[in-house]
C-alpha cells in the first residue's frame, strides 16, 4: 500500500502542476477581461472565470493533453462511446472516479452503463468540466443516476431541485409518476413528497392524462388514503379507479383494497344505486364492499345527528375530500387583488347526507390584501397630534370565511374551510397552495404570507388576477352517549 501511495502522489502532483499552468496560460492569453470595482483601497477584481470554463470545455472536446480514455459501454449492446478525459478533473469532481483511476491497470477506464445513462453520458462528463448542464424532462432520471453512481453531490441536488420545480411541465406520456417511482427507489423523501402532493392537488387533470394508467399499485393505494385530494367528486374518483383497474388488471387483493378506499358516503344514493347495477367492477367485487355500501345508505337515510349516536363517524368513509363541484364551494376570481378589500357570498349544502339535501348555508368571504394585526395598526399620538404612518407593504393578505347565519342544524358538525390558490407554472394552471382552517378560527393565519401580489409577474397571479376556490367541508362528530 505504501508503494502504491508513493507512485500515485507524484502523478497527482504532476497533473496538478500541468493544470495550474494551463489555467495560468488561459488567464494571460487574452486581453479581454472583466474588472469589478471593490471597496476603495481594496483594488480591483480581474475575473476570467468564464474564459476558463470555455477553455476547459474545449479541452474536453478536443482531447488535448488527455491522460485517460473513458470507454462507455451500453449494457446488452455493442455500442461504445469513447471520451478523452483528464484524470485531475475527474478526480476533483468525483471521489468514485478518483478511486477508479488510482486502481486502473491501463490508460483507459471501461464504464458499463444502461442505455438511458449512456445516451446522456456526454452531458454528464461535460458538467464535470464546465459546471453547467442543459436538462430535458426525459433526461432528469438518467442524469441523476449518473450523479448518484459517481457521487457528484452538487449535480444530484441540482437535478432533484429541477424535478421538484418542473412537475407541471408538459410531456407526451407524463413524467411525475415515473419521478415518484424513482424517488421511492432511491429514498429521496423530498422529491417523493413533492410528486405525491402534485398528483394529489391536480388529480382531475391527472385522470385526463395518459399518466394515470402508469400509476403503480402502491401509488394508487397511497393516493386513495388521502383526504387532501382535489377533484370534482368522489364519483369522478370511482370512475377513474374503474378505468385504471380495467387497463392494469391488478390482483384481486389490490382491487379490493382500492374499492374499500372509496368514500361511498360522499356519493349521492341515486348514483350509488346506479353503480351497483352498472359498474362491472362493483358487480364482481360487491361482497368486498357490501358493508361500506350498507353504511353509506344508512348515512343518507337518517339525520347525521341521529346517525352519530350509533355509529363512529370519525373515519375516512364520512370524511370529505376537496371536491370542486358547486355543492361544496365556489371559485373566486379577484382581479387586481392589491387594489382594495373584496367580498363575495356563496351557498353550499349543509352536508353530504341526503337527509340534509334541502338544507343550504350561505357563506360570506372577505379578502384583504393589506390587513394589519392590532400591534401594527396606526395609533394617534398626542405628542405629534397625528396618526402614525403605516406603509402599505407592512400589511399582509388575509381571508375570512364565515357563515351568514347560525342554525341548530350545525349541532354535531363543524366546518373545515379550504382555500385553493391556483397559479401558472410552465404554462399550465395548477394548484399552487392549499390553506385549511376550521370554524373556531374563521380565517387562515398564514394565508399567502410569502406572496408578492404587488409584482405584476407574481407566480400567484394569472393575467393580473388571483384564482381562488373555497371549499366547505362538514366534519361530523360522534356524540357522547348519555348514561342511563
């Protein structure tokens, strides 16, 4: 080991000297330079970094002074790509390359890569020389695989960030599901959660895309367990599930688990009757969900107050998701939201039970672009005889949603308010934020706390308007049974 160490060090030093000499030649070869002013007395900064990057790129392209040939073999293929590279650059960027170069027995390295990674290896090796890379959606995973394999951590982090920021981008077959599967495989929790949240918040559009069929069994069951899904109705979810089952033909256990995750109590009884008679999947697996359907019909036939005396209503069957249909809430488009306070009124059902189908609630919503807490509001000072000035930017957006009237029908039920904020990302309108608050607070304390609504190009505005959707979700509570 000591002999190997003595033989390696001079080679590394020689390469280092050559590299430094090369850089010095670059910095002195041209009169063009970037001079940046520094604080007085500190001199001036002469910056040739861009020129250095350009020369390094040329060094890779022409193979000048190369001391190692990288032979990239595509697995299960005869295709071979050869790159004339430089040991010092590879070793500085990757400890894996450093180890491979120290133990090589010839002037070249043989690297075996999958077809997708071999296709983008030229981009990967260029990044090691130039520190920049142009990425297409379909190249993100193979480039991340290479960055992970050769432990180029900066590129790994950059590609993970790229994927989280481009979930809304258009692609022929979709890419979010494949990115989710990849994140699960490598254990990237941040990317996994970003993909899952995107799919959950934009589920109706996912149903309409080819990507829905690519959803795996595990991802499907994960989605069905969530209460934050944003879609038109539970009936839409059942239709999409039936389509997915027909296309993917999963095992019986998966089908039964998926069908038992549908919240049948959120579907009107007339539509439930139709599903029992017309749905091929439900006809085949009726016994697997018979108890859930029976509970759903009972829920629709009695008042929620009476139903809660005998059954546990604190389970997913009776918990609404974020439904966009008119019975659950209303869209609200606010033009020029920074101009002044706005208000709107809308009507929702008292609850999803058919027993309450004729009972409606009026809601009032108030949006203030520059609301100030009491501690920051202007006060009169006797010393100056005037109100203290308050700058407009000191306020923050605020939204309040309250029922127009109270009613005895509210007994045994509370209301969760959900405000959905849409935005345009990569040319597509998607859900940007979801804010939840409850009846006890009447408002969301962190509503758009970090949003810059003053800026015309704000990501929260679509053509100078803010697009909201308010959803009212009744949450039923089990009543305490009186002792006899």
